C-alpha cells in the first residue's frame, strides 16, 4: 500500500448503528443527520440528544469528522432527565427576562414529576403572571 498526499475531505459521515450511514458537507449540524436517520421512523420518540463517539452531545453540534452516533430519545430515562433540566434552565432564564427584579430557585423535585420553586425579590406570582411566564417559555 502506498501512502500519498491527499486533499481534506469535504464530507463527514455519521453512522447510526451498523446499518445507517449518512454523509454531509463538513460542518453540517448533527440534527440534520438525525432528521435523515429518523425520517421513516414515525413511531419513534423524538431524539433530544445523541452520544457521538462515546460523548453525550447536543443536536446543534457541527460535525467535522466521521463518527458513530446513538440517539438519546425523550422516552428514555436519560432523555427525560435532559428534557426536565432544559425546561428548568428555560424557566429561570425567561423568569429573569420577564421579572428582572426576581430570583427563581428550583428547590427540589416532587413525586408527581414537578418541581418546587421559590421566587424571591417580589410577591408570589399571580395566576395571570404564571400564564404569561408559560407563554413566554413557549415562544
């Protein structure tokens, strides 16, 4: 075998298991590979992260080299944890925008899957304010 100089590749490949391999221009976001891999799988739960070459990563990561990926789906324990944690951060960030004088603290989770939160620096939120906060989180 002869080794010779070569040009950098213009594509990167991501393999999902042994039977699905996708190629795209170097720098393409992982979500685009995921969309291609799951396009025909209508029953699959949404992928919210992936493990690429053994490392947990977000789907907005740009892919610059070949790799092996497995999806972290919303219906898995890890997927549910990632989703809840993301929503917690979103709640805190949106509350800071909407109520800049207040601080929100997530104290602990409760058995039904919710969280106990404290708000400091202002009176408790009214039902209308909670609805506004929810709407801003959805935007």
